[in-house]
C-alpha cells in the first residue's frame, strides 16, 4: 500500500501560508504555482493547495488568463487598517514638509526581521519595493543601533550582501559602524546601497531609547556634502520629534 503524505500540522500550515505571502515582497511580476513551489522548496501540489486556500480567503487573487497569483484584497484591507492604527496617515504631512524644505526624499521605516520596511514617505510608490536591507541603508543602521526588545542582534542577520563596493559586509565592521551611529545620533548611507545616493537617517525614539521608527532624507552626494550634514540633521531631528508626538502614546514618548 502506498503511503499517503500527511497534511502539514496546523502551525506548519500557517507558517507555510505566511511564507507564501512573503514571496510577493520583491514587488515583482505575478507568480505561478510553480514559481511559488520553487521559492518555497515545496512540491507543486502543496504550493497549489496553499495558494488556493489563500485565494479563497482573499489573501491572493488570480489572473485567470495566466493562472498567476498576486496579493489579494484582504492584504490591502489589513494594510490600510494597520496604516491607520499606527497613525501613519498623520506622518504624511510632516514627511512632505521635510521633503519640501530639504529638496530630498523623506521616508519613515520600521524593522521587520532583517529589513527596514518603508511605511510612509516619498519612496512609497506602486513600482518600488518597500523593503531595504538593514546593513546597507541609513534607515537600517538606525534600527539596528537602537533595537526594540526581541529584534535580534547582528548574529540573527543573514549574510551581508554587497550592493556596491562601499557596502559593509563584515559583521565586526558593521558593529563599529553602529557604535559610531549611536555616538553621533544619526546614520549615513554613502553609496552603500546604490552609487550616486546619499542618505541621512535619525531615530524616532520611545521613552526606553528604542527606535520605533527610522526617519531618512535621501538625495545625492552633491546635494548632501559633509558641510551640509548639520543643516539636514537639524531638520530631520525636528521632524523626528514631531513624529514622536504624532505616532507614540504620551507615556511612551522620549524625554
């Protein structure tokens, strides 16, 4: 008698379903069941079954011409609810004002595992992915320098991938960089994620000195030379203080 594969346990099935949804993080094209199976290292039948379950629940939708999947309306609904519950709609005017005053792109991010996830600001567009690696971005360095409880230390990060010849790829070097970030109160990304980009970031701290968010202004090295860092920093910190009031409950705000 041929053994029939047992269905995954409840917790394993949930984990697989969440992993499947994470396959769409790179903001790429729609994915087929075969694409999902390959990314998740699952059998085609298991990936297909998970996709159909998420489709029925509204977390995926399917282009019936191609049979490919994309994120569904339930994800959009939850994202909008989270956006408002966190008060992020209140941050948009402050970020727009900072961008106008500095001539830079202003972004607000929080940490999700090994990534900084941009949740508001000028980089939030349908064509641009919202996740940035922690080690190669100013936003990420801020979130690493003032971690929240449970965020994990540098040892929990995946291998540090080099995006340019300036990317920090050694953990000891990154630890020294984070110590410098804590001393100065801000982080710089000087061509570490892409050439021709310079970014300055500051934390939005709570009363326990944990970075609930990271705030960044992104522009070019020509518009953000070393001599203008104090000018940009003053305006970024002013915006961060305003966001602290808007986004954190009174009892959780910094001193």
